[in-house]
C-alpha cells in the first residue's frame, strides 16, 4: 500500500512539475521572442532616428538653399554664388549642384549643371559638369526627383564627374517664379556616416547578452548571430554586414504582431524591417534563432536538472514517510479480515500515538459493535419481512379470489363471450373488474383506485362489494355509481378515489347503458365510446352522475382497460399510449381472450425489461346475438 501511495504521489508531483515546466518554457519562449523583437525594434529605431535627424538637417539646409537659388535664377553666376554660400555653411557636404532643364540658359547649351565642391579643406571650386558625356537628363535620380516633386534621398551611385566617389544625394526640384520645375537641386552626401551608424548599433548589441567578454566567440561568429543591413530601393546592400538578402524574399510568418518580427520559414533567423523616411531604403535587423533563445535554453536546462534532483529526493523521502505512516494499517487490515469472517469479537490493535490512524481504529471499533448489533437486528427484521411477505401473498390470493377468474365465464351461453386479466404492480393492487348476468342483463365494471399496495387493495375490495350489492337492486348505471360514490366518500379521511366505468348490456336487445366516473373511455369495435365528464368515485359526495346509452350490433367487441395500459413506460420513459392501443384493436375480429393476449404481448414487447410501474387491467366483451 505504501508503495502504491508513493508512486501515486510521485506521479502527481511529476505531472504537476511537468505542467509547471511546460508553462515556464512557453513563458520563456514568448519572452525570448518579445525581447528579441524589442531588441530589433530598438536597433531599427536607433538607426532610423539617427538618419532622420541627419536628413532633417539636410532638408532644412536644402530648402533654404533652393529658396535662395529660386530667387537668383537671373544668371549662371548668381546660381554658382548661391551654391558656394550653402557649401561654405555646411563643410560636411561633398558638394552642391543644380541640374537644369535642357537649354534653360541659352548661353550654356543643352546641359547645364553647375557644381561646387571643396578642393581642399578651405577652398571651394566651381565646375560645370553637364555634357553629352554626363547626360544627367537620362539618369534615374533626375527623373525621379522631377516626378516626385518633393525632396528625397537617392539610392547610392558613383559620380565620376562630381563627387568622384560612391555617394547618395538629397534631391529636390527647383521652380521658377511661375512655379514651373526648371531643374533639380542636390546635395551630395558621403556614405561613411551610414557605415558609422550601423557599426555603433552593432557594437551596442555586442555589449549585450554574453558576447561582450566572451573570448570563445569572435566578431565573425557574432556577425553570424546578429547583423544589420540597409538596402536600397532595388534590394542592393548600401551598408551593414554581409548577408544573402534573397533569403528575405521567402515566405514569412509574423511571430509578434505589432513589433514587425518575422520568422523566415525553413531558416533559423528572425527579422525586423523598417522603411526609412524620405528614402526608398529598407533597414533590416537579423537575429539567429540560437541568439534569440540562448537564455531560454539555458534556463530550461537548469530547470530540468534541479527538477530531476527534486523528484528523486521527493521519491525517497515520501516512500520512507508513507511506509512509516501506513504500517499500522496492516494490523487493522488483518483485524478487518477476521471481522469480515463474522468474528465480531476479534481484538483490535492499540496505538500509542493520537492521529488519524488512531481515530480510524476507534471508528473501526465502533463499527465492529454496530455490525454486531446490526446483524442481530437484521435477523429480527428478516423474520418480520418474511412474515409480511407471507401475509401479502395471502392477501393477494384473497383479493384475486374476489374477482371472476374462470373463463369462459358463461359456457352455456352463445350470445356473450368475455375475458379479463389483472396484473398488479405490487403484491396487491387497486385495479378491479367484475361482471355478472341478472335478468338477462350483463352488469360489468372496470375501476382503478388511486395509489397502490395494501390501502388501494382495501378500497378495491370495498368498491367491488358495493358494485355487487347495489347492482342487485337497480339496473341504472348512474344510480349504481351515485350510490357507490356516497358510500366511498363517507369517512374518506385519506382522500382516496376510484375511477370507474359501469355498464349494463341488455342481452336481448343489444341496448347498452353506461356511466363513466373519470375512467378511460372503452373501445367499441375499435372506436372510443363517447363519455361524459364525471368525477371519480369518492371525490365529491353530492356529485350528480350522468348516464348514457347506445345500441350495439351482434358481433360487436367492447374493450375496457385501466391507465396502466396506456401509461406503461419503456427504458426511454416513453408511454405505450392510445395510438398503440388503437393499432392493436383496429379491425380485430377474434375471441376476447385472443385480443387481451395480443395486447399483453404488445405491451411486453414495448416495455422490455423495464419494471412495471402501475396495475394493468383489461376486460373484453363480445356480443354475439
């Protein structure tokens, strides 16, 4: 027993531990993803913030210089002067230029692109770089700027005539006094500031997690776990770590909605992306799956280790404690076996400690005495029950002897044939039927006493006796029922009543007079006989019962029954019902006994093995004259 309890405790502890660990792992998994997404968002926000700050300064500077140029479009010289003025104010720019529409200045020809830049740290030089060889009118940056109509940062390109290096330009259209676009103003910017910005953010991440002081992971390995790239509008790398950006074109699944974190399927990377303002550039931050979940895996490993040790410790501790606590139960078990054999005087073990087992021993002792007394009482009650059952059998025999049960009832008569059956739900019941012939008239009745058992049987006996005595002095069914009602109602302190159908059939003429006192209407040749609504016998002493009559032809079958037929229930609590009664007796033209046997078989088939809940009585009369 102690072993079973120990294993059950271990099983419960293991299940609870497994559930807790699973929930913790899920929590660690979710937190790892969220922290990774926040880390990527932090980096993208940092880089984009730096770029937006720089671009904002460039936008303001460009807007001011464009306004100055638009106010000095009178000659190429004034344009050069405005460009020099801007460059002297912003020495971090590589150069400034304006690319004019074809033949804007007739004297300068088709291509006129004044350009100013520093030849050294102090001197600004001018040049006109527009020409057939430097056809800026066909360049994408020029067309895009004219089409957009607002300032934007171009994709990186190499300018052999202007900055003579890889650069990008902030471009904005120039308008004349009439609001027409006459050219594109540009500020050339070195890409080194982009590389510096990306490197700063990568260094911040290296200082995070475990990479900062790790001597086993070099920069190359770190780059395989975390890196940053900036892509131009065509998907080409502008700045950042080396990474196959074609991977980003694969199918993506959003892991954390709102944080723009995506899991590239079939790859171990998680990616944050952000579109940079005023550009067609995309900033991406890529994190390896091992980098995302490294702390979660470490925590999970530690948890598994300590939980395993804890379960082993609990097993040995619980096993020893439970064995010690349950040892006295073995002594009680041996004593219980002796008591089970009937040895109620078996001595029980005693325990020095006062705990639940000691209380169990005291309870078992009390139960032992109670069993001894119960067995004695059971012997007495069993004998009494056997006596009662014997008396009930006698009462049932007396009750059934009061009813006609010899069939055929009138063997010497050809004008009448009848058959009846009564099945009690208990040993004795409250249903009744009766019939006799007096002065060539058949007197018959079927009744159902409220309740069951002995009280109903006593009322049934009284009702049958009253029917016989009263019918001997009158052939009026209404008078018979009225007189029975007066006698049953008198002193009816238990409020019992009887539903009753009384009929008188003149065998010479076929005239049937009847009175129905709240009973089921009988069937005449398969059709229910119309009956007035009268109260059952015993409900109201002064009730005036109505009498009805009809004429029946030779060959007519009258079928009477109690509600134990229509209310018979099967296992599904469905009732046999009047429709099934109709189905059995419809067009039935056979002996009364055959009809009752057929109806009984139909009820048994419907009910099955369900216990009978009410008395069932049927009476069938066939008029043959």
